[in-house]
């Protein structure tokens, strides 16, 4: 495809994902596995619950012996089972999570009990039937049962499940290591006051935070002047990373050196003009085996391009089998104008209502406006050539990080 051909965002994303493979797999201690993706299917090492357990504080007994009185012959607490065999006319004091003793078929709750010394009776309401308030062995999962599949994300609940199932380590994909560099002679470090002709190079911090929140290990190589030698040094310093991201200097101006320097270092570069707004030409390619993305320097363009291209690439490399994001639908609160030839990702505010999501543009849409991006919580997607849409129209949105 000619380098200056305008391509659709979906085509660009597919081409980008095709440049990279998931990272190597490793076994990590389960305490370190949260947030990763499984690299293999996982089965239970044990049965849960391991025995019939009481679901309540009360008395273990034989249902046919009710209403009693019954003789209390022992106690079973969580971690301290009673080892006898319950006989007709007997009850065992029992607590939540404790083993139900052999011979008992029911747990009666303590609120229904009338206890006098070593005798207990249930003169009013008792358990509804035999088996009441017992969690049977294996109702959660049995040894060797499949619990999670390759590609599944280990979120908090799944982490709890796999820990309960006795797994000491989990096979996961290595966390992708992203190295970032920002380039531009006008940039000064965040926290520093710019001199004449300078601005704060804020994109590196912003994208590092975005990538870390998405599960990457990030090294920010910092601010690099618009000089071939300095850029070449910084790019060489990225050796060993899983993804290299450059910010700025990716257009075709005299000071846009990222592409020629990468090529001089042996990178294979695709340079795409993508039919989206915001977003200037985006660079994608490989340096050795490492995918390289060149993001535009305009802060909103950098954020949006990272959101729609870099995060799916990261998820793909982290082992997500479907890294593309499916937009949600929301109803327009105000009409929006017709759209031109590029798919537009408008900064927008989505509100949750009783009957679903609604959305309105967050303000002016210039791609330098960080104030508008920071108060937006969504991107409102306007397809290429979309007609003007009145209030009430259902439109696709991508939810962003929630502003505080
Ligand atoms: P460029 O892509 O280098 O042509 O930059 C486009 C615009 O984004 C220019 O106004 C730059 O000053 C600005 N810019 C470039 N890099 C950054 C950065 N790291 N942080 C904030 N603004 C930047
Ligand atoms: Mg520049």
C-alpha cells in the first residue's frame, strides 16, 4: 500500500496488531499474578468446600430427631472439627464454616434454639428440611475442574478463585515493557517552568500513566531534542523493550526526524495517514522484533491515538485474545453536525441515566486542548461521512478513565 494512502482506523489497527505477538509466558507466584492474562487453561488442585460445611451458627443434628430435646455431645468450629459420629438424639454445637459431623444431616440455626445446659430443643420454627444450612462438599468446584481459560484476565474475583483452588503459581504472559520517548526542542520537563519558546512536555507523563493503568511496565526515556544523534541514542536505549513509543516529530516537517532516524537504525516503518480526527499521520513499524509506534505530539491526538491503537496493541501483547474495544451506545443530548471524510473521536461527556447512557460534546474540539480532554469521560465516535444527527440519536462512544 502506498505510504501516503489514507487508510481506515480498523485497517490500521489490524495491521498494527499483526506486527506483534503476545509476550513470552512465565509462571509467577499467585500473589503477583493479579491483572495479568493466563497463558494456559487452569484447573482446580483441590475440591471446595473440602467437606460438608455449616453455613450458619447453630446445631448439627438429624432432621428426624426434631424438635428435640437433644443432648449436646460436642462442638465443631471452623478449623476445629468434631471427630465423633453423631448418634440419634444428639446434637453438636456448630459454627459457620465448620465441618458437619458424620451422622448429622441438618444444621438448625441458633436463633431457633432453646438451650438449657447440655440440652437443646427447637419448639418453634426449625430448619425447613433435611440438608438445611449445609454447604455440600464440592459445590463450588471439584479437583481437576476447569476454572479459567488461556487469555482470561486475572481480575480480583478470578484471583480469589484460583487462590482458593490451591494454585501456588499461575502461567501468565509477561507484562509488556513499553519504553517511551518525547521529542521536540521546545519541550521542558514537567515541573519546570518553560523559557521563551518552550512548553512543558506533558505527553510522556500522561501516556506513561495511561499505559501503566492498562498493565504495562513503562520506562519513560524522557525528552529528546530534535537532533538525529540524540534521537538515535534514545532509540538505541530502548533495546530489549517490548514496545517503543515515540511522541512528536512524526510528521513530515524539517524537524520531524523520528522516521529517518528509525530507518537509519534498521527499522521497517509503515507510515500511515489514517482517516481519523484527531490524529496526524501515525507511524508504525518494527525495530528488529519490537513494534514501534510514533504518536503525534499534539496532546489530545497523542492521547486518542494511544487509546485507540496503543492500548489494543498492549492488550494483544499481554495475551488478550480480543484486544479490540467494542464501543458502547449512548443517546445524544444535543444534535451534532455532519461529519467529513475522517472518523471523528470527539471529546465528550457521558452520563448514566435511568434508561441508559447519554452523551454530549465536552467543549471545543481542537486537538491541543488538554482542559477539554481532562474533563471528558468518553470519546463520541462520528463515522466518516455521517449525516447531522439530532438529539436522541443513538451513537457509539468509548468510555475513558473517569475524571474525579
Ligand atoms: P509534533 O508532532 O512534534 O509536530 O508536535 C505537534 C505539537 O505538539 C506541537 O505544538 C508540539 O509543541 C506539541 N508537543 C509535541 N510533543 C509534546 C509533548 N511531549 N508534550 C506536550 N506537547 C507536545
Ligand atoms: Mg515537534
